[in-house]
């Protein structure tokens, strides 16, 4: 069974996907300044997952272009929705086996950057990623409202069924 924090990350990923269900490519590329478009946001979260869970966690860099195109502070662009979902799926699939190995002890380990322990713990990186997803879920739903979309998710999905509170080690 994955660590409870990993279960929460996966629930959050599913909520991210749920908030974008039925989104067309054209709408995913529309920008309302100063926000980025939804497709860019998908690429941005892909960049973060690759950086934290594939590169820092496993020492692999599968999609190096994500660093240039979607890192924090990267220039705005309007990429294709399908390309961003393909990249997101590639990275989350690569991250998942490593995430499944995490324990309370390993989540308390410091991330090694440039050969030295950093100030970041792996557990904190997972929390940062979860909160980052929720930020963009809200932003993406606001963009969709501006686009005139209706029947959007109103609240957090079925947390009690898919990611209920579980004490560590249970």
C-alpha cells in the first residue's frame, strides 16, 4: 500500500484531470492575461513532477524540454492539449513506481542537489506538489468559467472513498 501522502497526491492528480474533463484543444490554448493557458498549466505541473519525482527521486530526465518550456518563470506559450497530456502521462507513469516505494523514513530524507543535501525533504516536495495542483485546479476552473463552460466540478470529489485519512503505517 502506498504511503498516505502518495495516496493524497494521486487523489489530487485525479481531481486535476476531473476539472479538465471535456476541455477542447482550442479552449485549452486560450489565455486570459496575465494567466497562462490551461495547456501550459498541464505542462507546468508535468515539469514539477519530473523535477521532483523523476529527476530528484530517480536521477532521470525523460523530457528535458519541459525544463525550458514550463519551469517556473518560463515564457508563456499555448501548447497543444494532447501533447501536454501525453507528457503528463509519461512523467506520472515514470514517477509512480518510485512513489510506491516511499516510506515515512524516506520522506524525511533530504533531496540531493548538485551532490549536496538540500534544505528540501522528499515529503515536503510531495506536499508542495499537492498544493500546487490545487492552486492550478482553481485557476483552470476560473479560466473555464471565463470561457463560458458550465457543469464544472463544484467541490472536491469523493475523498472519503478514494483517499480517506489514513494514519502512517496503517
